C-alpha cells in the first residue's frame, strides 16, 4: 500500500471515472477485483464480477451514445479509513453531470459512494462499492 | 501542525461536511473551536460558540428532514496560506447540492468560504468561517 | 519540479481559477507561459500569448459584471502524467457554475481540460490548454 493513500486513491478515482465516462467499459471493469461487487439503491440487485460489471456499463454507454448524452462522474469529499494491510474504506460523494450534445448540463444524480478498495501494486481495485442516490429512499441490495 | 496541510485540511473538510450532511450537529459543532464563529452574507449576524453553532445546524437539519430534502456540501479549489505556527487560512469554493427525495438535484448555492483553521493534534478546528453566497450582494456580518 | 505534483498542480489550479473568477485578468494571464495557448471547441480559433489571453478574459469579465453574473470554475478528477523533466500533462474535468446576483446557480458548462504545464519554480505555468465543452460536437481548433 502506498504511503499517502489520499493521493493514490484520488488518482485511482480520476482514472476510473475517465474510463467510464470515455466509454472504455473493459478498462472500467478492470478497475474492480475479479469478484468485485457494485450495488446501488437504484438497481434491483448488486452486479458482481468483471464480466457483469462490463456488461452493465456497456448497456449504459450504448444508451448514452444513442441519446447523444455525455456524463461526467465527479468523486469528492473523500473520507479514507485504513483497513488491514492492503485495504482502505472510502466514503465519498459523487455527482453525475449529464450534458446533451446541443443542450444544457444538469446534475443528474447526487450520491454517496462507499468503497472497499484493495491495493494492487501502488494502485487500487474496487472490491465492493455501494452507491446510495440521494433522491431514493431505501438501502442498496 | 501537519507537514502536508493540503492533505489534512482536505481530510478535515470531508469529515466536517459528512457530519453536517448526516445531521450530526453535535459532531459538527465540535469541528469549531469553543469560541468559533460562523458568518454568512445570508445571515443577519454571525453565530459564535459551539452551542449556538449546534443550535443553528439543528434547526436546519430538522427543517430538511421535515421537507424530505438531502444536502451535500462540496468544498474545493482550496488556496491554503500558512499563518503562525498552528494556523492556516483557507479560501475555498463551496457548492450545496440539494436533492428532494423523489426529486431532482439542484445547485442550491455557490459560495466562497474563508476559514481560519487552528491545529488540533494532527487535525484542525475552525476558529472563524465567513461564507459569501454568490447570489447575494453585500458582505458578511 | 516538485516531488508531489498532485499537490502543487491542485494548488496551481485553485490559485489560477480564483484569479479568473475574481476578475484579475492580468494575474490570470501570468499563469500562462509568454507564448501560452488557450483553445476551446467553443472558440473559432486558439488564443495565444499573455496579451491575447488577458484581452479575451477581460472581455468576458466586463460582460459578467455588466450582467451581474458570478462564475466559479471548478477543476477536478485530475489525471497527471509526467512528461520530461519539467513538464506534466493533466487531463481534468471542469465545471463552470454561474450565479446571477439575486438568482439561482446553474451549471453553465461541463468540460474536459487538457493541459501541458511547465514547471516555474515550485509552481506551474500553462503552456497549452485545450477545453472541450461536453455540449458541443467537434474538436478544438
């Protein structure tokens, strides 16, 4: 694990979100562990494993392209807690900014993001992510 | 004071805003000094002291719960100036994102935030905060 | 070049955007190299050199003052790549938050920002900046 997780975790999130927003769904899936899990209170069930994560992101990416929409995911306000030797827990806020080509940006969603990250060299992988959208009641699956 | 105030100040702001947004008004008040002051050009007068700061935050928290609104405070674009041994001045931007449960997020406010922070172990406390909302003319009290 | 470019680059962006948003167009122009270039897919041609950069910013600043609008530029989600000894490339996201005095903040623009920064003491200067607004098709000039 890196000496300054604040910096490496931030660097990881920037890279991870650029991959997603650029539509590189294979690269995005590789930022999760093999058995990594992604849950959200907007989804009926958690998605687990890189293939399933890539498939879900691919469907969203295709829909955005079809509808001529661009999304930018901002992660910020990170509270990092060291776990055992090679893990950290990170609670953060996320904003999803959506812009139609030819249109006006909107804040599509404001969420919290609770991650369990595991060290991967001097970088990180997501083992478990739980997103809670502020506009939805109820907890993630 | 910490060697890398950029990191500890960011960590402080994340924790402080999580406390506020989670409605932990006692924890929030403890992030100010005993005589800490909070002023805003949206308020008729500054609020000083932890009890008064907790009371003001408690009223806001109760109103948000009643109206089924969630707020997220983002602090960013930090310009940090070292003061004497154990203080820093921080000028930052803040965004308040408000989401009605069942509704759509909005940018409720864009502000500047001018803080005087004093070291508290390897963490910080707010001795003086001045918020200036961009939509309001005039200076803080 | 600094040992921790993440910190010095962030510090640079905060200072640079405060200068712009405060209307200090001379100070803003000084954050570019003498021959620094600023291009955007919202502009017909790139602007090059400090005088031209100051002039363009001055026109925008005057229009905002006339129309009683305040802007805040947020730069985030930084991906930094070290170049040769004294340069870095930074891909980031930017949000422009605009607030009419007496009105409601809006997200005026969501963009990517691709910078070539050159070291300047322990600080940075922009040698080349390319902005791509998400709402516009096409590439920068």
